[in-house]
């Protein structure tokens, strides 16, 4: 089994459970108003408390959004071992990627941002995309190295591979491939991932 905790350790930690009500309210407001139009007052109103209470707990809308994202990332990783349990070899990784893409693409905040905050998306893609890809690739690379050591995928440069997988994942969230996502990822990635002796004969 892949050591999924390798990824969890490199992600921002799971926020304390005491922040769950604030983060739940943050997600509700972001999904309703979008990133650019949500205020601490909106979150406080959703929660039924004073804005100063929200400020003391999370500081800002941006920080609350980052904490909510960290929580979602850790929750996703917590269920990935179950997702991957039904697959073998390199398909463990394509299943991992498909679940991640579907989770992000269907998250209400992501749906709202991609639908209504196109200016914000454009700024991120033009100004920060390279840094985001590099950051995500550095988080994913140790998992790929572990998969290589276990013989799950063939040996190659883990960071280069991680960069490509992250790019594929990001594009698939923004514009999903036609048809079944698992089949599309298998067709694209398995030729690059499978260990030679595990490849089916054509």
C-alpha cells in the first residue's frame, strides 16, 4: 500500500476541530458569494456571532479560506487509501488522481469560483500558476518515489513526473476530459507509469 501519510505530512496540518463551525460557515459563504465578495461580516452572520469573534479565530477571509482548503486536503487524503484499495499497480495512482480531481471539481467553492470569479481565476493562472505547480509537485514527489521503490510504477525522475501529473490534474479540474475520467487518466498516464513487466501485451 502506498504511504499516503507522506503526502499528509507535507500538506498544511488539519485545523483544530474547534474551528469547524467557522470553516463550515466560510465554505457556505464562499460558495454563495465567491472569493472576492465574501467578508468577515458575511461569515459572522452565517455563524450567528459578531465579526470580532470570527476575526479572533481566523484573522481574515483569506486565512479562513486557506484553513478550509487545508481541512479539505487532509480529509481527501484520509479517504484515499479506501479509494485505492480496489486497484493494483499504477492504477492506484490514477485512481488517486481521479478522486482528487473529482473532489476539487465538485466542491461548491470551486464550482462558484470557476463559474463566477473568472477574473480571479485568470489572475491566478497568469501570475501564480508556476509557483502553485511547483509547490504541489514537491508535495507529491515523495509519494511517487515511494511508489517507485515499491515497484508500483517505473523508476523515473519523481519531480518531473509530479509536475506533469499536477498540470494534468489542474487542467482537468478547470476543463474535465470528455467521457469517463478514470478511463481518460488511464489512457494518458498508464503508458508513462507502468513497470515494463506489468504492462499488458498489446
